[in-house]
C-alpha cells in the first residue's frame, strides 16, 4: 500500500488480490528457484560482512567470480547455472523495489570472462525415439496405474509436452484454479489447449495407427475406467491401485516414470544403470518427437511451441546430421 494512502477494507482485499496475481506471474518451480538463489546470495553476503541490499554491482561481480572459481565452500557452478542465479537476483531485487543493471561493467565484464573461460557445449538429454517409447509403454501393466502411465507417456511424446504441461491438464476449461489447460476429444484426435511458457497454444494429437500405441486411445481408456469427467486429468491412485484419488499428480512423477520405464525396457542397456538414468529426463519426450517426426520443421516447431526454428533444431538432436552432404554438393 502506498504510504500516503490510508487503508480500507476494499483496498486491503485488493492488496491480497494483487499479491495472488504477482505470484501467478511465474511458475511455482521458478519461484522456488528464485527464492533459493536469494537465500544463497544473502548468506554469502553475510559471510563476507556485506549486506545484500541495496544492490552493489561490485559485490555481485565478486559473487559471480566466487561461483565460477569454486574458491568458496560451494562447488564450482556451470555457466548456465551462474546465468540463472543472476536472473534470480535480478528478479528478487525487482520485487524489493530495486533495479539491477546487468550491463554494469562490474557484472557484465566478469560474466563475459566466465563464459569465455568456462563455457562448455550444453549437455542435452537423450532423445526417446519411436522404438524406445514403444518398448517403454510395453513394459507397463494393464492395471489402473498402467493405463494412466501409458497415457502420460504417449500423450507427452506425441504432443511434445513438458512434464508440467502434462500434469496441469484438466478435463474441461476452468475446472480448477491451478489448471494449465484442458482437452477436447474428437473423432480424428485430441486437441489440447495449453497455457504454456510462451502463452496460450493449441496442440493437436492425431490418432495412431493402432490402439496399443495411440495416445488418444490411451487417454480415453484412462478416463473411461476411472470415470474422471471433471478436474485434473492425471491423478494419483489408491494404494491397491484400483481407485483414482482427487489429487493432481506432481510433475516429478513424469520424470520418475520415464526413468523407470527406460530401465524396464532395457534402453541403452550397454551402459551402467546410473549413466542410463542420467541420460533421460522429461525433456527426452520433447526431443524424441522432434527427432523422430519426419515432417516439415515448421510443424514440429508449432507442436513444441518454440518461438524460433533455431530452438527446435536443438531438440532434433542427430536427425538431420549428414542428411545433406555439402562437401559433395560443392564438387569435392
């Protein structure tokens, strides 16, 4: 509340409403990460005998150098993590009424040096290809949990969905306050309306060539046997696995499901289990669709909701490698 405005019941309620909207400006995971970033920086400042407020470009430059060099008690961080920490600090300062100038020489020059000296190619998760996803869903049982997890894997793969997008789906529009989208099922497939990072978008998921691997059929089977007709699409089950609960699944369930079925299906079995688990994550589904779908790149870009084709190409992994031989085309 502005200091020159006297409070009232109406204004107090608007303050609470404004706070709710402010919290909704970023995802819960992002807010948790930003909170951890601020806590770490504030603790570092106290250990150095400094205060985190107001922002000091000189101290932040020293903080970034400490993160990159590993000279303190914390391990050396990657360039991408340091960049994310800086974004977290900028966001926290903004919430406290301060502005952090990332272009200030004490910050920008140090960060540029860190990137030049320590930058490495990005570590990408392995793409789950068509034969992989078929083996993964084949490893699932046909009980209630198996039906749910089969629908999650097939829907996530065919839609190129983020794990948060999968679990945030509701049956209908405006079913719940925490909904991230809803589904509509038609004869030719399912239409997902998602409130994603880049804004609202529609994702079309066509029916597959056979029921056993069709994402829409898997979704219909799950909804039919659980009699879910309102609220979250993907929920937990009772201990005996015979009844659905009312609780929406956490996105971590998708990550655990992918890792478990990768092991059960014997994917990359030539590697030790620890390395196999490290190769795959929720993003493996999105990368798998981008790498497996033999269609025009623009359709993949639209399905994944990418703002540029360049981002889509990062997801395509090795699909186009050596497909065009410019050496021969140049006459060599």
